[in-house]
C-alpha cells in the first residue's frame, strides 16, 4: 500500500534552518510529482512547494520562495524540503503528498498524504 512518512520537524529559532524528509513506499516513486503543504491550527492546508516526477520543474508558494527548496532523490524514494531563514509564521504541521502533476497547488489534487511533522519557529 502507498505510504508517506515525514520526518525532520522540530523547534527552531527565527532565522534558523530545518530539512524535512518524506520517504515514500508502495508505488513507483519516480513516476509521480510530490508536494509539501502545511497547516497551522484552525487554518486550511496550504501549498508550500511541489516538484515534478523528473525533478526538473519546481513550484513554490510566494511566501516561501527564495527561502525553501524542494528536491527529490529517486534512489531513496525521498522528497526533501530545505527550509532556511525560518519565520514564526512558518510554524505549522508540514505534510507531503503525492500528485499526478507538479503544478497542482490544491490539496484535492493530491491523493495520498503522510501523517505530518511539526515545525515550530520561535521569535
């Protein structure tokens, strides 16, 4: 069965960095686009970044562009989110999801999700 497992979250001070990982299993990872979303308490799940199946195309939310980088390693069935210059408003649970196309920014276009990893940025 399809499984996505996120890790790498934690507590960090503003201006710090974290790298999130999402390990996939149960499907042919290299044939799917992958994305990262985040959800703060009481808010909707928001798009953060996505990457095409080839890794050649990436998409970012305006709020993270220039600070976050999405990448993938098909040999490890893993998608990463490098987060630099973190801000308190980046605090949320971060989820990875599987999609057919990297340019999708709506959660409805992602068919499988991980359990999430908490990122907390202190001021």
